[in-house]
């Protein structure tokens, strides 16, 4: 769109002569200066070039023909910096590429059509209303052009030439008016859209801002809505992400069809890393700010999270609400709080890994933690002052427990001190102490009467029709199969080393070669598991031939995990995991006997399929038949549940993390009912809870022997049978070590095991050895 036009050369001053040099005999001509031995300088509209005097004429002629292209940029002439580029509009680009040019083009078209209309009218011979004079012809042409209907004043007996001219030019004028009005409308619409982009904002106060859009965003919103329902609060969520609003709203409407839930969500498109977009989402007046990450590369996701935190820190004034950011690496967790004092980086992945390992090896305990780590189902832990739950004035823990009929006291949180789980009933309480209470909802906890509905079942306890595995020591099945190679499998295997029985075997199926696996496992720190041996199988995770070669008959649990080959594509990863789980289920049921014949149909390992997106929950509801064959572990849902808990109840979040760690804080385990009752028959849950409490433990729920499903029962309703198991919170004191367990150790390790078993839990025991 540019044209090059030659201009007259501008005079250039020659540099002052040196005192030792003689004056050049050649005088400047036509504004050019020459110095001895220097070439002639030529000035052009597109640039400046130094050319020889012999080639000056040739270059000028070539430039006029448009053949030569002249470099744009900056050139130095005589020590001065001169801009050498000049750009001019091409007529067609100006007329059609700018609004001003388009208006000018339409004006030219209008003038042309009016002139042609006047000329043609003069050729028709005129009419009684308008003769053929120039003034009347021009006026009549203007009327036909801008006022369609002028020709209706002609009678039906008028000449055909008059009618044809009137009709044709009226049509031209009508089309022109449409174009002109359309242009005006487009100009106004664009200007209004520009004003909207500049000045639109969301006005909200005491709300929750969600920054970022990924497969975890829907889980976070669900957790926030359920948290508001449990507390009886009104929730307002503002979602800010650099994604098309229509795309986000489509996902939100599919996940939250209720109109009440949709009214609580407001969506705005913008970059969470831009201060201007953050201010327009009213982050300064927000109560909670949650930065959501994705499931991509951990380092890249953390870098993006860091950019968002820096943008929040750059706001003036800075946000005063609670800021919770999801991080994928432990190093980034501490860096977040260094940037903003009211910001915390939540590294929830480690806790989710521990819940996954417990779900595979200690199903009832793992399912219990899954229920505690989310607001969406089951019971939750609440941290409340005594007055808030009707226990004001209680002097001891036992007195407070007697006043709370719709919750279970799990611990005490003194002011400026660490929480104490399973406190003694005679422990004194002060007015500043808070209680950690297990309850169905905060609304029910704050009420004065116990609910009458039955206890909710654990949402993740879909372990099928067989009884749940209650692992309390060494068993004949010590093999765990992992299908897939997640990006953080090294951390998963280190976590599993704390829970798995010594002498076990972990078998991994993946397409990665064994050397590449060893390299990745030892990339961060040396990988030396103490309680299991690692075996590798190479093959595709969906291949029935590769799956049939796994030790399916001798394994305790099968974990189908997202493979690193699908990083960034959650739906593809979920599809691969689901296909692999369906194939394994068919092999265990004997549907593919040409590949695998199960030895014992009655006993089968626990099949756990890890999923990332919320699509699986919509596609496979609780009543789906696949739920009876496999347990679906929603890791992203648990991660989001943890940092929504952290955003509102930091003591509860810390308590859950401590219970998951191998330490003396406390431990959740299962015990048979007969351990406390001492006999057969039925007993009420209330009576059993009193027996467990007298034993220095807290009864949280039970696992039915008939259905194999567990439930948390803070209302203490129902009846227990002798074959049922109890979910108990107690101190982390391990029972004596089984001699058969010590057979897998060396003599030195066995001595260490006997010494440690008197002071630590089994988790700490296996971790130290």
C-alpha cells in the first residue's frame, strides 16, 4: 500500500575541514557536498544511499521504474542521524482500508450517481413536474437518489423512458442508502464496543474471585457452591480467564444446570496477569482470591501462577482478601507467601497422592479421607468456637461432647498452638479454644437438634459388590499394578513406600523403555524404595495383550493413572484410562479367556481409575454399572477441595495434612466391632461410640460387612453388627510387629523394626526402614 516518489535532494552541510587538509577543489553542486575521496550522496524519499557518481543516473532511472527496493531504517550522514523512510497511502488502500476513506468513497459514488441521473433525465425529455433544465434535472436526480418514492408523483400515462429512468435510479439510490446507513451503524457499533471494552467492569463486594480456566475450574466452583450450602451463606463467584465467555458459559451450564447456581456465577474475559483486568474483576474488594492451575507441565503451570501473584502484588492498593494459589511443586509453595503476605501457595498434590495410596491399600481409610477433602459429599470437619456450636461454658472436652448431639469432636485447637487430636475427656477448655468437629454441615452443627436423615455414603467408596479391603498387616497379595506413567510418578512411588507392606512388588506398565524410566525416577533425587521391588512391563496401556501379561491374579490393587503422553489433553487422558479400566475389568471377569483366565472369580483386586475432568462424572453417574466394577479417583476434585478448605478453614486443612503424614499427630484406621463390644449381636452406633471413646479413640463411621461400603456418621444413628468394621481416629501407636513381617528384613532391619514399633505408627515404621 505504499508508493515511492522521488523528492529533491536536501542540501547537506559538509563537515568542517581539518586544519591540516586543503580545501576541496570541487564545489558543491545542486545541494550535494563532496569531500576528497568520498562518494556522492543521493537523497531519496524511501531512504538514503551512497552510490558512485557513475551509477547515479542508472539508479535514479531504476527507482522511477519501481524496480529497486530501498532499505528502510536509519543511516548516518555527516555524523547526523536521519530518518530515511516515508510511507504514503495507496489510493485504493485509503479508500477501502479506513473509515474516513470509505465515507469519502461513498460520497464520490453519490456525486457520480446524482450527476449521471441528472444527465440521463435531460435525455428523456423531462416531465410536466420537472423539465430538462440543469437545475431541475439535478434536483430531480437528488430526490430519486436520497428519497425513494419521488417517482410516484408521475402518472401511469407517463412516457416509458421517464418511468425506466425513475425506477433504475431509485433502486441505485435505495441500495446506496442501505450501504451508507450500514456504515454509520457499523461505526457507532464499533465505537460503543470500544467504550464497553474500555469501561466495562464487574462491581462486586465480599465475593470470591477465581483466576484462570482449566479442567479444575469446574471442580473449584462446585466446591465453593457446596461450601456455601453447608454454611448457609450466599455465594457470589467472579470468574476471570482469557477464554471466550461463550465457551466458559457452555461448560458452566452443563455442569450446573440449576438456575440458582448459575445466578451465583459471573464470567469475565481477561488476563489474570494484567493489573487492569484484575481491577475490573473487583479483586480489591474480594473476600477470597483463588488462583487455579492446570494439569500441564508443573514448572510451566507454576510460572504462570507466579505471574498472576506478581500482578496481584503490583495492584495499588494491594488486595486485602485471602489469596490461595495452587502450585504443582513444593518449591513454589514458599515463594508465593514471600511475594504477598496474605497469599499462600497450596501444594495439595502430595496429599492427594497419599489419599490415592490409602484408597488402594487401605480402602476404607482412603475413602474416609476423600470424603473429608471435599465439600460436595459426606461429612466435613469444622473448626468452631464453643459458643458457635452450643457448647459455651463447657469446662472440659467431655462436657463439650455431651452438649454436641449432631457432631463428633475430633480435636482441640488452643489459641496460638497446634491442634491436639483425640483429646482426653478430662482435658480442660478455655474460652479461646476451638474444637475440630465432624458434622454433616455447618448449618446442622450450629443447630440445636440432631438431624433424622441417614448418614451419607462415601462418594468414592464405589468399590463394587465385594467387601472392602481392610489392610492391617501382611497379606498373601503384596503386588500392586500401576498402568500408565504419570509425570509425577516418582513422588507417587515415594509416597507409596510409606504405606505398602514390606516385601511387596510394584509392577508398572507403560510404553516408556526401562532405561528412560530409571532416568526419570532418579532425575530429582535417588530412587531407592525400601518396602517394595519395582518391575517394568513395556506396552500400551490400552492393549489387551499387554494388560493380560500383568500379574492380575496375584495383585492386591490396580491403579490406572493418566499417562504422561497425554499431558495437557485431559479428555484424551480420561478416555485412555477409562478404556484401560474397562479392558482390565473384562479380563478379571473372564470375558477374554483367550488372553487371561482368572484363577479365583470371587476374589479380585481393587480396580481404581484416576480421572481428571468433570466429563467422567457426568457420563458415569453413581448408578452406572461401571461404578460397581471400579472406583473412580477424581484427583483434581480432591485438590480443588483442599484449597477451598484452606481458603476458609486453614486449621482444618492443616489437620487433614497432618493426619495424612506419618507422625504422632493422629491416625485413622479400621477396627472390628467385636474389639470393643466383645461379643456377637447388634449394638447401636451411639453405644459403640461411647465404648470407643472410653478406649481413648473417636468413632467416625463404619463399613458395612454386607455391602462393603463405608459411611461417616457424625449423627451417631443406626445399628452396627458384629461383622462390621469401624472407622476410628486414634493415636499413632503401632501394635507389636508380626514376626512373619520381619522375615523379609535383614537382622539389623528387624531389630530396628522392633524398636520403632513401640513408639511410632506402621506408616512411620515402613517409612524409616
